């Protein structure tokens, strides 16, 4: 089978080598499309591909229509909102993700951002420590569990809420389970977001919810840009000079947020999975899933059933 690795934001070289070896050892042909500058390049490359591995690349109906032979797309990472999963299903194309492979990388970045924030962005003035602070984790999946693990090393009190994870499972991980989002925000000094972008969560992090944070609260987002109600958060930060917001997904209103100097920071690009280890883990997992799909029809990680 012909497998296209289509990455506008490339994998690390070691990851590309690992992915290629995995696929070629199974007898597949590998085509690499990196740093492409236009959709036209992607449409041309995908037209005779049987499988495709992507990162944050958009797999739209236009792409799926061009891919006449496509049978499976694997997103090397957990989030897959860049892929039109419903249309893929109509086209009988299986869409999979690789959950858990980037989790530690994202979790470590959370604390890189947090230390930077609570130390006043290293401006030379006295900041605060994370030890003894209450950390709230919104969504207790693979990333959330890693965040909890690291937070305990900092000596933080850890709380979590997840509408789809039973409270006893959260408690079993040594984390306090909150009964609602509101309770989580009201309780915690620091709130770390790990929810996906769905019709229910888009713009759900709004004025009312974030305003529940205690004085000097910190909001950190390494999830999805779309979950933040930017207009309402801008309004709240203008009213509450004690709040800080740090993110690895640059908001659409980045320039407006920048006016809150000393209380806002965004990385230039999404950085959560940007480590050599995460690149390699997610990429090789994607290759193994494609091999399993063609060898046995395995669709364990399918997200568009």
C-alpha cells in the first residue's frame, strides 16, 4: 500500500526515520510531503494514497474527494478536530488517532508555562511558588493524569472534573474529584484545560466560569484554542487585574491579549507535542496502526465509527 506522510509542520527527523522503517518493514511504500505551502500540493500527493499520516493538517472534504484510494487516515496525536470525520465516514475512510503518545510532553509544558507565569515571567520581581497551591484539571484523560502526576511532585493539591470519567476513578489516582466545572473553578488557584473542541465545549471557557477562580487565579490552556471564549475572557481580564492567562495556542485575539502585559503569554505556535520523544512516539504509533489495519483490519483506535 502507498502511505503518505503529509505534515505541513514536519515530524522530527528521527521520527520520520522510525515511521518509514516501520511501514517499509511491513512492505508498504512511503511518500513524504513536508512543509507544503498550498492545498494543491496536498491534493496532488493524496490522489493515489491508500493511507495517510497527518499531524495538525486539515483533512477536509476537498482532500477526501481527491483521495480516491484512501482507506485510512491516522492523526499522530490525540485531537482530531482538523479532520472531517463525518465526511470521511461517508467516504468509507477510517479515521484514527494515537491517544496517549503526546501526553507527557503536553503535561511537562503545562508546568513550564505555570512556573513562568507565577514567577512573573522572569521580570526580576518576586513571584510565588506552586507548592501548596490547588491545581484544577478539567478533563482527566491521558494528559490530565500526567499533569496530576507532575503536580504532586511540586507539592500541589490536585483536583479534577471530567463529565465522562467516574469520580471514583479520579479518586483512585490520588486526586480530589469535583462534582462540577463550577466547583473545580471555585476551588482551585490554577486551572489547567484538557478538554477537546466539541460542539459542547467550544467557547465554554467564558466570563462566568473563569470569574469563579479565586483571587490571583491562573488559567493555562494546552488543549484547543476554540474552547476559549476570547471576547469574554478579554472583558474579564480587563476587570480583574489579578488574573493570568497562559497558553500554547495563540488566540485569534493575541494582539488584544498582549495589552495585559505581565498577565498573558502565548507561545508562537502550538508547542504541546513539540518534543523529539512525542514526535517519535506518536508517529511510530500511527505507522503501527496502519500496519495493523492493512494486516488484520484492526480499527481499535477508530474515532469515526
